[in-house]
């Protein structure tokens, strides 16, 4: 199921996998997924077949063209405002807002490309992904793919989902992991206050971590093309802004935008995962793994735009290559599948979802403190 979900075509991956085949698992041998719900898997595969027949995996080039054009509009407008009006407070912060919006929306677009959901071929998606992510955002595509697909394969599974690497260095995540941390008498941060420092510490940590990680990764793996594209992005931004802003003003402008973009990314990406079950890998089947680790945010035009349609996180995790403009069409079918098997289909308002991040952090922080003091 995971293999089918991640690939547009099985032909090319199978060429490489066949050479690595050791043998077939005997029928009398135990499955690596001991809790596999065979009926659920059967119905999900039928749903997958229905989705394919309905054409819901076919992208709309018009939709993604409009998305890209609206990003360009914000990006160019940010520069024009600074160029024409100077660096007064009003023009400075308006420019910051527009550049941040452009970068955040580029994050969602590169996410679509990374999941092979914009063009009909893997090659087209990969080429555009490298251009958008590396040249327009300053991040290497291979680095993103490595981390993000690990997250999709085992969401909310500690030591397998890279998104949980902030545990326990900065935050204590999940009731079970937090209690375990407390019983071990480990304290890297005052976790019982993490719901109060999350909004400032998370983006402050992720910005330098990403900057270090991308250069370390590309140099270590000798990915010189990605490195050249990243440096080209940095040079482009400097040449475009520094002559009209000066060094100090540019540095304030650029890093404020990066901080705001990081905050936007963190709140949107974590609203669907931190409030859900976080544990070690229990080898559940593909469908159950995704449904237990994700939740949705109610649909609206603003929510769709603000989150890059990641308010449909459940559908996205079940069908990673599905173009985001079709999530709302498959959602009723997914709801029916969940209802049939008594699985809660979580969907909530946007502000409630943001609040649930803090409420979950508060609970796990208090769980850690109780175990740390009295365990």
C-alpha cells in the first residue's frame, strides 16, 4: 500500500527493486504487521481503485499555474514596494508580509511537486521541484525528499519520523514518550512550560537548524548541483534587495521573513500531528498508521489557501500523490471508510487546531513533570 501510494508508476521503481529481491516470505511466517486489519485494507484498496477511476489523481495544470502566478505576484510586489516607497516602517513591514506570503506559498507548491502531484510524469515533477525548492527557496530537493518521505512512511513514530526529532531536545511529545522521559529523570528544557514557549522557540530553532542541515547534507553527499542552486538563490536575494535597502536593513528584513515563514510552516504542519497519538512504531498497517497520526481542519477558501490544502491532512497521507484540488472530492469517501470501521475522522476549526497544539504540549509537559518529580 505504501509503495502504491508513493509512486506514479510501478515500472521504473520495480527495475531497481527486482535486483534487490532476496526472496518471498513464506505464507506460514508471521507478518511484520501483526495488527493488520485485512478487511480495512481490502476496502481501502477498493477505494484507491475508485479514486483512480474517478480521475482524482490527475492534476489540473490550470490550478497549479494560477497558484504559481499568485506567488510571483506577491514576490514581485514585495520588491516593488521597497524599491518605490523605500524602507519606511509601513513599506518595510508590507514588504515583509508579501515576501513571507510568497515564500510560504512556495513551500506548499514545492510540497505538491515533491509528492509528484503537479505534472503527469515523475521526471517533470522532479525537475520543477528542484527549480522551485532550490532556486526560489534555497533548500535542496534531495534533502527534503529524504526527510519528508520518512515522515509519510511512519508519521508520529518516534525515531522513524524526522518531524519528531525535536523530542526531547526542545519539547516533550506524546504522553507515553513524555512519561518515559520523566522516569529517566531527563530534563533538557522546562517541558512543563513548553506550551508557553512553543510559539517563539520552535521557529527560532528551526531556522538555524535548516540552514545548517541543508549545507551539511549537500556537502556530505556531494550534491554539487543542489549546492550551486542554493547559493544562486542566496545571491539572487542579496542582489535584488541589498542595493535598495542597505546591509543592516536587508538582514533585518530577510531574517524576519524567515522567522515568520518558519512560524507559519510549523503551526500548519504540526496542527495535524502533535495533537494525535505519538509513540514508537507498533507496525500497524498502512491505512491505520496514517489515520491514527493525522487530523483535518475544516474546509474554507482561506483555510485551503493558508495551509496549502494541508487542512486535508488525512486525505493527503492516504493519497500522497493526489493533487490537492481533489482532496475535498475524496474526503466523503474517506469519511465513509472511517465510519464503517469505527475510526474517528477528526476535523476541527483552524483556531481550534492551533489551540490543540498548545493543549497537547501542556498535557505532555505535565505528564513529564509528574513522572520526573514523583516517578
